[in-house]
C-alpha cells in the first residue's frame, strides 16, 4: 500500500510545508503500518497561516453567531456520518481501543452540537446605570486569531474543545496537532471544511513544537494561546505568552486520586478503578493514578483489583475484543519503565505488570501491561509524579480525613473521586478535595463537554475548557454605556437626580 501524504490547511488550501520536509505517522500497535506522511512545518508556514487567519477574521467576526453556529452543527452531523472511519483512523494512529476512539469522536460531535447552540446564546449582561437615562451592558467580542497546541491522547476531542468554541465566538484559528496524532485533527478540520467553514478561518499546521508551537506562541498577531500537554512544555508556553501579555490557557498534568472508603460498594469501586486507571492505557490527564483505600478493606480490594487487571486483554485496539491498547510511542514506554524502577527502589510493592510486553503479537508495538503498586506512601515519587501510562499506586488510609489529606498532598489538582454510600462524607469531599473535577461513585475520568474542564494548583493556570469556561476564554468583555439624557452626566460625581 502506498503511503498517503497529508498537507497543511492554510487559507483554505491544502499545501505542503515550504521546506517540503515531512514526517511519518506510525501505528503504535504495529510498527510496519504507516498511517501517513505529514508536513514537518516550520515558522514560515505558521506565518502564512497567521496571515490567512488575520485576513479571514475581518469577515468571520462579522458573520452572525447563529450563522457561524450552523456550520458547527453541520460539522457535527458530518462527524456523526463518519464516526466509524474516523475512530478507526484514530485507533491506528494513537492506539486506544475502538470503543474509546468512538467515544473520542463522539466528544467532538457533542462539542459541535453544544457550541452550535451557543451561537444563539453567547449571553452578555445588562445592568442598571447609576445615572438617569443611561444604559449599561457588557457584550462578548471575539479575541482574534487564536493559536492552539493539542495533545495526542484525545486527538479529536481536545482539538474540538479548542476549535469549536473559538469559532462560534467569531475567532479564527491555527491549530498544531501532536506529531503522534495529526490525522484525527485533520479529520475534524475536514468535517469543518465540508460543513462550509470559510477559507482561512481554520488553519492546520503540523510539525514539531519547537518549530510550529514556538512560533505560534510568539507570533505578534496571535492573540490567544490554548495549550494542552505536559507541565514542562506548558511552563515554557506560559512564560513566553506572559512576556507578550497574551491570554494563555494551560491544561497540564494530573495525579488523580480515587478514594475508596470502607462503606463503598466494592464491585462498583473495582469497575471504576479498572476503567479509571487502565482506560486509554492510563494516558489521560484525568487517569486514576492513585487509589487511596481504607485499610479495613485494602487487602480484599487490592487482591480483586490485581485479578481483574490481569484479566484485561491487551493488544491492537482495532481488534474489538481488546480492552487495552498500546502506549502511544517509545518514550511513553520508557517513562513507564522508569517509574516502575523508581517505585521499586522507593519500597513500593509491585503486584502485577511492571515490564513492557515484547513477545509474539506484542513485538511490533509499544505495549505495557496493567501495572499495580501496593504499599505506596504519600511522599513517594510514584505517588506524586505523573506517569501517563497504565501504572496505578495504591495507598492506604485510616480515615476519611486521612484520605482527603493524602489526595490533596500533591502539586496537581485536576480530577478526584470518592466511593462511599455516606452522603455527608460525599458532600464534604465535594467541598474539600482540591481539584477542578470531583466524581462521587465514579472514577476520575468521564468529563462531559458542557461542564468546565480543568484543574487547580499546577494542573493549569486558572482557565477552563468545555462549557461556559471555553466561551469565557475565547471572548473578551466589552462594557458599553449609552447615554440618552442629552446632557453630560458624570459618573461618581453627578447624583443621578
Ligand atoms: C484527558 O484526560 O486528557 O474526562 C481528557 C474524560 C474525557 C476527556 C479526558 N472526556 O475522561
């Protein structure tokens, strides 16, 4: 089979990078399967995309929001028609199993329909003036040209969280997909193009962060940056954006804790733990990577979790019977290996997994088994640092308060979860867990698109994606005063008599 070459989308045209350099996108489950050849772009390609987006902004910002929304709605319908194909493409480039890639495409569909509805809302505020015959209101205006840097773990959903609210608000966009998963972003954008998005309103430039991402962040005509990825890169992005006073939304790491109290429904907690820890091969920002279990049930819980984890079928996600796919690339496998070594040295007890799977059907891919460490102490690195792989740490607690303190005792604050049947403790946890998201009787994953998504502490810098949080990021407030008194009225000075 010949390898298909994919191009950048700039100003409505599919074009190669100026340098003509390309890179290959390889299936992480089968290294001899080349998904496609993509453009290895550089700063000059970004500059062309920014010029196109700047030009397109002149008319897109004046297109009525309900009309912009109709394009999003049509894109949602197109994605629905192509869901199966796009899910297969995603499993091939990213590895997660088909049920999950269907979910990823569905998340983009949900975002399209939700944001299409927003076209007839985008509510502002009216408020009384302190003066007579004067009207006061706040309206939302688009920010301008937005630069977006997307991760590989939700290669269509997360780009949709960025592109679709930005578009309905009247912004134009340049998106840089992750190098491991450019096809899913191109598929999303193809749906937008087919739905009628005008030339230059959405541009895609593929390539390395050091080339494309850096230029996007630094380009003076890019008015806002949205980044999802590692804390290390996020810090660089945030610092560069801060120097230019550019609004910048950062969504980064997590070390998400599930608490299982002694009164929990254990079967339910086990189902949740397996899905939270090993869904997407543990490669979610929201993955359950710490489980704090009450000591009264710890033994029973750990042994059942190990049994269930060992039963999970690992393999190529295109096989519908497989429950956990590969990791996305070699570096991720190396990180998993490194953290297993660290955990063992720290004195944690390896209960299952811990070494890459390399034999037989696994030889051609990046496979790592479900891995569980018990006897983990809160201060250990395996309890503090993000692995982003199928590795979960189990800690024990003596009480509810102890569990909350353990959960909060980290630098991150994305997602948390509590299993209990006690409504009082559930409500205290909702209040006291330091995280942007708390689940009761459900694992740390499973965010829905119409609620704000993001975290506290070092997970982010205070912005939210999803729901109204996204609308807030992609609009800027303008306060408008209309004086219809026909005389000069001075705020704070004239009494408004
Ligand atoms: C992520 O964790 O990287 O909440 C995104 C979830 C998904 C999105 C996760 N809807 O699990």
